[in-house]
C-alpha cells in the first residue's frame, strides 16, 4: 500500500471509529491535541450525515423531536457507515434499522414513519417520463383489452401501512402540530407518485390495492378483472376495472399501455 493510500485509509478508519494509527501522524499543540484535531473531522462527518437524514425523514424527526432524532441518527451511523459517494441513498436502511434494533423496534410507528418518508424520497427522485392518457385508453379496440399490460411510471410507490403515518407527515410538512398517532384496525393501502415536481399520495380501497399490485407485477387486464371478481360481480367487473384504469391514467400512474 502506497503512503497516500495508507494515510487515506487510516484517516477514514478514524472518522468511523475515532481511533487508529493515524493519530501518530497528526501534530497537536497545547490547545488541541492530535485526537482533538481528528475529532473535528469525525464530528463533521457525522453532522453531515445527520443533516442528510433530517432532510429525508421529515415525519420521523417531527414525531420524535430533534434530540431523539439526533440519538437515532447517531446510532444508525454507527451501525451503517456511509458506503456510497452520494448522500441520496444513505437513509435507505433506516426503516429496517428501526424495525430490528432495540429499543426502537418496540415502537413500530418509528419504522413506519421512516418507510413513508423514504418512499416519498424515492418517488420524488424517480426518472422523468411521459405518461399515458385517457385518450390513449379510448383508442383501444375492444378485442385488445384482455391482453393489455400497463407500464407504471417510475415514481409510483405502493405501501401498506398500519399507522396514520401519512397524516402525521402532512402535519409535519406544514410545520403544524402533529395529530395523535393511531393504529388502524387493519393495514391500509397507499399509493404515491409524482407529477412534475409535486408528490401526491392517497389511500386505496382493498380492491384497488389488489388491482394496482397486479398492474405493478405486469399482469394483463384480463387477469386483473379475474382477480377483482373477489369483490365485484363478473357482470360488472370489466367496467369497474376500466374505471380504476381511468383513475390511474388521470393521476399519471401509467407510463405506457402495451399489448401483451
């Protein structure tokens, strides 16, 4: 290992663990010793990561407060040092960390807030693309409908949530007092997506969540209709499915309609 590479590696190791042979290569003085000089950089590393997490986890920070968020962030940093050149991806494992790590795993709302926050980030940063329209749907020949498949827009995210995390996020985003956390009697389906630079999200009925999940798996229109018969009678299921499709097109959830 050449001297530069060795120095870089030892400096990185100190940033992560605050110890190592690099200390011997740093000159201190009566005001700040070698550890103190290196700790300036170690502290700056952590503060920059905390700043990135604060920007990505709006609802979580608002719910737990700044002091506890700092505690959570520092615990996460120790467990998961940054491994990517871009801070964009740093928070991707925070929800799993909260779900698996004591004492946070005893508060399932924390992980769910992180899941919702991160899904919004993924939706906002998704690739741009044109979307299909209701006019495209109107030009489809009747015999082609059963074989149609639908390519979702890259920003579409699907979640099933047990808590009122989206409501908490709305209040946090507006800097308003947070409502009381509530656990739903059963998981509720949600979809989020982006139009231009605006993120949208809404809850889903059970049948729409089922159908949208099928669309995201690449199932064709005929298969979606067949599955929807669990909730809709066979005589009306095609019309119902077409109504869902029209809503998705209006929302901008579909990039392309293709014949399978």
